C-alpha cells in the first residue's frame, strides 16, 4: 500500500491487551514500522534505576534520556527470540532487560512526570512524521498522534489479560503466580489511568476493540481489513 503522507495507526490500551503482538503483526502485514512507546518509558526507568536516580525526579530522568541514544528496530534474523522489537540504548541491546517486573513497575512510576513525557513524545512524533507506523501505548491516540488516520482502543477483561501475561512469563521461564500477575496488572492499570498527566483513556473517536473473546489473528484481520476499506474509500 502506498500513501502520499505517512499513514498513522495509533493504538492505546491497558496492560496485556495484546497491543504489542497485534501491532507487530499489523505492521508486518502492511509493511509499516511498529513502534512500542512503552519500551521508551521502560528504557527511561531502566536508566534511572541503573544510574541510581530517584524515580521521583522527573527533570533528572528527562535529562538522562535526552542524552541517551535510543534505537528501536524490527528484530533481525539472529534476534528472533520472541521479542517484538529490538531496543538498543547507547549501543547495548536491552530488549529483555527492560521487560522485568521491576522495570515494568518503574516505567509506570516515571511515566507520571511531564518532563519525561515531553521528551519521549517528541521522539515518537519525529519517528511517525517520516514513515507509516503502527504506534502503540497509552496516549498515542490523543497526545502523540492526534491526527492519526486510524485510532484504536484495544481492551479486554483483566482476568483474561492476566492469564495471557502469566503464560507469557512462564514461557520465558519467569516464576510468578497467577495472582501476583493479576495484581500487578490491576495496580499498573490503576496507576496509568489515574495519573494527572496524559492518563490512559479512551477518546470518543477511537474504535474500541474488546479482545476478550477474540484471537490475535481475528483482531489483526479486523484492523488490516479496516485499513484496506479506508484506502478503497480514498481511491474513489
Ligand atoms: O506498554 P508497556 O506496559 O510496555 O508500558 C510501560 C509503562 O509505560 C506503562 O505502565 C505506562 C507507561 N506508558 C505511558 O505512560 N505512555 C505510553 N505511551 C506508553 C507507556
């Protein structure tokens, strides 16, 4: 598919709604770039933790990430180990380091700081200004890409989301109980929804897809078919 201006698909939603997997597959089918904005908040948390910077110090964390070189690419042949995106920070592959529970919680904590959000949102807008993207996160539909041609709110029942995340963690050899995973998901959703700056929310014009009873493939088909229909409409 070719478009005269970058075609932007913005997807927001709570933890483990399937945003990452769905976005990666939609991007592959359409030949778009997949951008995981959560990975950037995770990098910010990881850097703050390794540099022993307080997670409450927004300006200091914003300064740290302004100086870091963050690269996000599609996984190359030798990197296909279940990751959806390869994240390199100052030359070091941190794709898995940013997926631990400590970093997950830290990302939700540092995401409240307006200074941090401002730096990351600018980086995200820059990426989406030059190429077709499927970009997912919490504020993409209304803050990062308010002009996106397609805006989606991907959601799902918390128990089903926790089951999926638990299975994912077990596959990676991480030993956590279902109730720990469920509680962590609920806590993170509450924190992301209730923060003052750019919380997770569904805007009225976003297309809500509830993934509770749908397979990943069904969700991907819904979105790809929608883009094809929009494209046909444009061609008329
Ligand atoms: O999508 P994720 O679980 O990898 O995101 C990690 C945290 O980053 C999440 O708890 C909230 C924050 N986040 C955000 O505030 N805004 C975004 N656009 C993406 C993620």
